[in-house]
């Protein structure tokens, strides 16, 4: 069985200044607790650029300082729409991407 | 030269219960040994939700316990189709996504 | 406000042989310094296959040896086109993927 779903990737940084300290937790709470979006996973990058062009890297001297974080999730389009709506302006402008994906759902898959 | 390819992302957890202990290895063997799918890469997330809503996180007390894993690969659509078929019900229902991508293949690229 | 953008993923390895030692830096310089592509992030995989089929994994004995790296970025299609053109044959053949995404830009988003 195949089903069209929407993939979302939200780009943040660890320890973003100001209110952003708890931004990851706030966003996770909305995606998970309130909207039960499927497949929420957080990835940490090893290097990235901030909006002002500065480089954030993990190296021996500056481990995990302001590293980029990506929150990824996927679900049916209406569920994603509602969750994005609920995020309001928590996500900095231009930091949320979405695209259509096909979910391969084997009807006999183990439910492990 | 551009070529349409199919991107796949498969979502697992480290140490999934039951048969899932070796699930990553089983899937990698099918994708790599049997079907020679291109561009197979495994990523580890730092946090994610299980199917029952519990949170799996990397923190100081629970390092790398049940963290999410993503197997990503891409290849020509027919090769991906055959590999997914071969995966059968190894992948838990709703944990495999695919979408079309364009592969930019520079004909003069270094083969380094 | 929604805007169509192009997502790019480039697949490399740490310590690729030959000129590839500084390949990540060279590519980052072009994407960032010269073309100011938005949302450049580097991820490190924990396992992957080289082009000759050998497995590269992070384990206790071989930490971070030849692990796969992914450079991800996204921006308006014309900016991405120009940046890819500028990369020339830095990226090994078949190691650059692109696809269309929708960027959700909240007009009232905090600029944090």
C-alpha cells in the first residue's frame, strides 16, 4: 500500500540566542504532544552557517557549540498542515521546508 | 548530464526490540550485497519518538539508547523498486519514504 | 508566504583520497563565500558504502574513519543553479542530488 505524505525539515541551531534556548523543546512539544505528527526525528549537523554567514563547526576546541539541528517529520498532508499552522512564528522565517513523498506501507509488515 | 533517480529514507531505531536487533544489518545486506543500491548512508538522530509516543534522546545519562537511525539511499527507479520489493516486511509499516530527485552527473567529474 | 526552492544534497566521505582531503572545505567555500547559498549544513553519517562497495562504519575501533558526509543546502532555483555550475567537477559524478521543496516563510516570524 502506498500513501502520499508530506515530509518536513525545520532548521535550527543549538543554543540559538534569546527565546531560542528552548526552541527545540517548544517545537517538539507542538509536533509530538499536540499534533502527534509521525516520524519526528532530530538530527545534529557537524557544521553549518548561521544567518549572518558565520560558520558553526564541531572541532576539537569548540565541541557542539551552536551546531545546526534539523527536526524532520512526515505525516499525512492535513496533519502536517495543522502542525505547521500551530508552530506559528516559532520557526524562523525561511527555515521550514516541505515536499511530497510516497510512503511505502507494507500491509504485512511486522509491528515489532 | 542529469538523470532522474529515486531517493529512499528508512526509519529505524537502534536496538529495536525482538528481531530488530539485527535489522539494520539485514537491511544493509539486502540494499548493498544483493541489490547494489547506490549511495547507501546511515545517519543517527539525536532524538526521536517511538511509535508509542515515547521520546528517545541522547543525553548525559542515556547515551545512544534506542536512538533513531535513518538509512538513506538513492538509485535509478527500477533498482530502488527491486530493492524495496526484496526488503519485504523487514521495514516496519510506514517507515519507508521515497521521492523523485534529479542527479547531477558531471561527465567530466573526477573519479578520485 | 510560500516559495519554491531547490534542495541539494552532496555526498562525500571524510578523508576522501587524493585532492579530496580538502574537498569539503572547497565546496563549502564555493557554496558559502562565493554564492551565499542559504541553509548550508553538513551531516556526518555513521556508516556508508564507498563506490567500490566497501563499508565505512563508526565503531569502537575505527572512529570516524572515512565516514560519509552530506552537505545539504537550499535556496532559490537560480541561486542553486549558479552554485552547482560553480562547483564544476569538484563533486564526484552522481554524488549531487536536487529536488524541489516548498519553503514556508512566515511573514511574522521572529528574526531571533
